[in-house]
C-alpha cells in the first residue's frame, strides 16, 4: 500500500482488508517507525522504507547512527530498510554507497 502520511490509525483496517505491506514509512516527514507497528500488529505486517535519507547529506557517523537505529527493526524480519521516495539532491554519493556497503553486512 502506498501510504504517505501517518498511517498508525489505518493499518488495522488495511490488514483486515488483506493489505499487509506498507510503503513508505515516512520517518522524515511523520516520524513513522516500523517497530511500534510491528509490535502492535505482529508478523503479518510488512514494511518498506522508514530509513532517514537525510543522513546521506551528512557524514559516515550519521549514516552509522541511522543503521544502528534500524538494526532492531531489521532483525524483526518482514522489513526492507530503504529511503522513502527518492534520495535527496543534497545527498553525498559516498554516504549512499557507505550505507549500502554496511547494510550488506548485517546478518539476521
């Protein structure tokens, strides 16, 4: 389900209707996180997005901090940690590459 905005109050109805995968999770605009949704609705809920793409305009330390924030959510399963929508024009390519390299090494 393409679900821009705060989806907290809608997920229950989408799951009842058979829609179980949400994208994006709008961490930047709405502070949305997959973890509380998964805790509420269980493994039937899937998510894509929820990665704060604003770290790509900063430095490696900011990227690492975001990866650490995402690790517990990744380990829940049923979640693909990627930026919501497009990568911003002020993103530094080396930070995006660093994120991709680090994410490849996360083991479940």
